[in-house]
C-alpha cells in the first residue's frame, strides 16, 4: 500500500527542494556580497521555518511554477533586503519598517522607486493569481496562518519574550539579533 501516489510524492518534494535551493542561494548572496553570515544554530531554525512557510505557501498554490517564483521573490526580498539593510544601515528589516514603507515610497523617485515597488507588486500579484483556497490542505494552511497571526497580534509580548528567552536579545545590536535568529524570526 502506497502512502503517496507517485504524482503526490513528486509534488510533496517541490517545497523541500525549492526551499533548500533558494535558502542556499539567498544565504550565499548575503554572505558573499554583503558579508552577512547567519550563525549555524540559527540556520537550523531559520531553514526549518522557511520549510514550514514553503509548505504552507505550496498548499495555497494552484501552480508549482508560480509557487517557485513567488517563494523565490519572497526569500530574495527577505534575505537580500536584510543583507542590504545590514550592510548599509547596520540593522535588519524589522516589523516597524513595514509601517514606514509608505513614507519611504513617497520620498523615492525614478529607478529607486521602481526597485522598491516592483518586487512588492510582483509578490502580491503572484500570490493573488496563484491562490487556491477550495482544497482541504489550503483551508488547513489558512487555519495555521490565522492561528499564527492571532498569536502575534493578541500576544506579541509573550511571543517576543519566549523568542528572546530562547535566542537571546540585544536591544542595542540588531545585527547580532539577526545573526543569532536568522531572517525569518527577525521578521516576526
């Protein structure tokens, strides 16, 4: 008796293979181009979170090829954006940067504005185009995302305290926090 049919098994490997490949590529870009190295301990947690995210995103996707492009853009924005911000400003992208994004877009012009807005529009467009919510796996994924969102909205201090207890926190050295936590946890 097969647990997965051959096609299901191949599809189940897509998030694993693409996440591992994209993570290695993004990590190498950040390390080689911007001298941003995540600690080995943080890589384990960071990669595991990216795998979970990859599988959640995959279950919400109609087309595997669009999923790969979407996950690639998100990871490049997350890891490349953090590497660039760390290299030039000394700190990673933090949730407060999201609320400052409209102000940033208002002061940018020309190619800088396009460089900031195109990846965001591409991610949103691909997500909406590829969204599949009528399958059981998609509904389960949405329930998981909703639960995580509720935790972060209603009990942010408890979540942050638990993360700080496990990973440590330096209020004055956000670069160290990024190195010890990785991009995914830092974005929370």
